C-alpha cells in the first residue's frame, strides 16, 4: 500500500514541486524511493509561517550498483531553492547509521508527514529499528544535539532556537519514562502527550508554539522559566543516566540489518 499524508496547511504548489523533484530523482538516478517524508519544524509540530520544506527520503538503487568495486555516493542531494530542500540516503547508509545509534532515520520513520512510501517497507523498518537501535547511543545523540542548540541559543538569544533544544530534551524525557524503548516520537505534541509533565511547563510550551506559528521572526528574548528549567534538568539527568559504554557486540544488529537489506534487494 502506498503511503501519503499531507496536511491541508501545506502549500499545494510546494508539495507539487516536491513530488516532481522526487519523480525526477527516480528517473535520473535510477533510484527506487522507498520512503519520502517531511523532516523539519512542520513535522516536529512547531512550524512558523516561513518554515522551510525539508523533504528527506530513503532510496534503493539497482542491484548492479552494489556489485562494483567503485560504488557511487550514498546520498542524493538537490540544490536548495527558496524554502525547498530535498535530499536522501541510500538504504545502505541509513542502516549503517541506525546500527551506530544515529536517531535521524528513526525520526524519518516516525514523521507524520509522508510524501510517498511503501507502507510495508516503513513498517518493517520500524520493527528493525526497535530491534537494533541502541537506547544509550540514541539518547546521547539527542543530548549532543540539544546541548549544541542550547549553547547557540545562549549566544544568540534567539527564541526560535529554544525549540531545537526543547525537542531533544523532550525526547530524552520520553526515553527516561519509557525504559527499554529506543524509538521516541519525533512530533513534539506527541512527546508532550506521552510524558508526565508539570502544568506550568505544558502551558509555557503551548504559548511559545502559538507565538511561533503566527510570527515570521520571533526575535530574541528570555526563555520562559519553566522551559529553561526543564531543558537544563533533562540535559543534566541524561548526562548521568545514558552513560552505558560497555563493549557490546553489534554483530546481531548488523546481521538483522544485512538480512533486511538483502530482502529489499529481492533476495540476492
């Protein structure tokens, strides 16, 4: 079954341009686009009127392209035009990063905005992600990302950048409250719904999100105290909680991922 989930709030002309760009990539790169989603503030649940369109996709090339001593690039990138940014990863690259604890593919799989995709592929890859994603490594990915954005916000004073720290902090809170899980939602409202949080924090996030939704330029300003405390506390806790760095074999995860890849290639 083909996946398609586009909110009515998205510009139909831009969506049509993305569809056309994906069609061109299929033709010119001989690539099978297995899943194409939105991966930006629109999918994260806190868009502004001038938010970019960030289409990301996973693709597979013909078998012959993988049977050569000189493999091609494992990414496809297109020039950024205005608010439009379209790029994708070869399934090989996506699986390698997944096994190594990179949370980006996990987020693509959880995006609520889907331009196109094979439902069975997405569902099976979600199952694989649950099986092979390293919880501590994923958490450290979010901690590193969130801390970097928090430092940038402190130096710039930008209120917009608060969200780029808040979402990783919420992902860390979700992982804390869901022991044994490694695949957190990417959608901020969903993260908020699935965690136990103080009311003043929830209200502050709602107010800031509403401001961002109607303001092209949020400017600088002080961070609401409940949000600032939450982000600081979550980063501090995560730094102590997700510290496991015990040598562990990745062979099982690699074997599962290799089997998944071969199955998608048609059983080679």
